[in-house]
């Protein structure tokens, strides 16, 4: 056993570190991206949102890549779907 570890110890440690990095950094990031994509696809008229810039508004119209939000009476803003941080309940 000691001879195997002496020969391949460095390779084994590199593989272990790659596995640790994958499970603690890559997988949670993929999960977060999947959740964000599902949220963007579920946007609909009337949803109250907050943008990544902190602007709160109500969705007036959903387009392919953009969302038009109503901020106040007569005030609308067009933003990218990816700029939506959270959908309020």
C-alpha cells in the first residue's frame, strides 16, 4: 500500500482536490444558474419584481429577451430578463 501511495500519491491528491472543488464550487453554481433560468422563463405580466439595480416595478409586457416594467403611473422601463433579481410574492 505504501509503495502505491509513494508512486501515485501526488496524482491521487490532485484528483481528490479536483473532486472537492467540483462538489463545493461547480455544482452549487450550476444549481443556482438553473434556478435563475427557470425564474426568467416564468416571468409574466403583472408580476412584481426587483431588478439587480434595486428598482421595484410591475411587469407590463414580456418580450423574448426583455421585460417592460411599470415603475409609476406613465413611467415604464425596458430591461433585460437577466436583470431581474427576484420576483416578489
